[in-house]
């Protein structure tokens, strides 16, 4: 008999794992180690998030944690009010079965199934052994690959049922240099946020060498930087000031101002700057020049992206005749 959620032979599945950290430097060091691994012996998905509110760890986007035995930050955080969660996934599919089948075509598929599971367990255990999370904090589940891809949508449906989806979402996405992420943790996660977040906070490293430099996305000038995404929701009429739109927008402003004051060279992803001068500061001289020339070549009449406030047809700085077609 199979437990519900266990994949059958030939059906794509995912081993979904979460581990917890109380030490931020160990958390980021392990993430950077994981994204440096190439080849088959690696996790297929790596993402971190910050836990300030205990409700998030027990309710958000997962059935890992039992409501009858909830995770308490105070029990795992060594007196701290914050934890960091590393979310990992290892895919397994028919390829694993086919590899065994090539070796022995007449092998019993019940045995094949067992060998696939044993191999998966050993590979995951080997990868986890290299990490420095809180030992008692490993939470694991297996589910079909499609269900893993659809996990956010399922959370959306639950929020819609509660009337908590069609509300304002004052999101803030920052790209923070790896060399300054510890300063960001001290000033923002352990400072500005307090004990409420208003929603999930994602944090994970990105290897700049794997990005297309032709993109207009502006990133820090380091090989490794972190995406920090504050995915908050304002809840009108909740009675909790920390969930109001005004409070969360002001907190976003405080985070940006802290980065500027502390000298953290963070770049906003999908920013909303109010003037071309601020956009030029955002891009920096080299990237601005390239962006300016791309705009002139592909949209010489400035009819696209008017809402961003960078260029406008009434004050377009170039014309189609300035560049060859």
C-alpha cells in the first residue's frame, strides 16, 4: 500500500524539504553553497524566506506543520524573535526508472520503485549533510510535480475564500549585494520589521553570470546578489495598524531609506520612480546610456511604457530619423 501523495513509478514527483536556521550567516552561506553546485547531484529548487510572525511558518503555502503541534520561534530561535527557512526540492521522474531498466530489463518494478526511493533518500541525505540548519527542524513531504508547481495557486484559492486576495499588495522587491546582506539583516529583518511582516518575505541568492546582460534589469555590481521580496498584503478594516496600507507603504519607504543611509547599494526590481532623473540614478551612467540607445532604436516615438515616467511622447528626446531603421 502507498501512502497518499507518494509517486508511482514513471510519474514525476518532488521531495519537498524545509529546514530552519536561527543564524543568518549560516543561512546565507548554505544558500550560496547550494547555487554553486552543478550537475545532477544538487537540489532543483532553492529558496529562502524570513519568519518574524509565527503564524506564517504554520500557515503559509504548506501543510508541513501540524496545527496540533505548531512550530514556535522561541523554541528554535535561541531567544531570537526571528527564524530563516530554507526551502528545497529534489525532482525525480521516469528517468530514474529507465536508468535501472537499462541495466536489467527484466527487473521487478516493485524493486525498481524501492531502488528509486532508496537512491533519492541517499542523495537528499548527502546534500543535507553539508548544511548547517537547526538539527531538529527538517520537515519533508513528497508530492506530484504538478502539485508542487501549483502550490501558490492553491494558497491563492484559500485566501480568496477568506476574502483576503483582492486587497492592496504593497510589494517591495530589492536586489541586495551579497557583501551587504548581513547589514540588511541587522537593519531590516531584525530592526525595521519588528514582530509583524504583513506577508511572506522571500530571500535567495542569484548568480549574476547566469543572467542575460542585454536585459534592462538593473542588478548590483557583484557576482552574487540576493533577491529580497516583501510580498505583503494590506487588510482593510482588520483593526491591526501593522496590516494597514499606510503602515506598510511607510515601512517600505523606511527600508529604502535605511539602505541609502547605511550605504547598501540595493537596486529595486520593478521600481516606481517619479522622474527621469531618478531613473538615471537607478540605471547608473553605463546602463542608462545603453537603455537610452535601445529606447531610441526600438521605440523612437516614445509610445511604449508611458506609465513608468521615463519617456513621454510629448517630450521624446529623439526621433525615428535619428537612428537607422
